[in-house]
C-alpha cells in the first residue's frame, strides 16, 4: 500500500509540498462529498482507527484516483 505512494514523492521537495497540498485538498473535498452521500462512511470508519497517517493518505489517494477515473 505505501509503496504505491512513493513515486508521488519523487519531485523536488517544494514541488511535492505544493502538489500534496492541492491534491490532499481535492481529496478531502471528494471524501467529504462522498461522506455526505454516505457512500464510503462505513469503509472509512472501519479502516481509519487502525491506519497510520501514510496509510490514510494512500487510501485517500486511491479514492481520489478512482473518482477521477469515474469522471472521465
């Protein structure tokens, strides 16, 4: 799970921080939207109690990528 996130951190640190900030902001908005529609509430609540921050980030990143694929 964590290995799939590593390429995301390849660019210089400043670029990564900007990308991470904007991507995480978008991911949070999408997850909030999904939470409001009750599609992933159970899934998130089952996992977040046991996951560390990196795993949560990877989970959100996968949800964000899935959401982008759905929109195309």
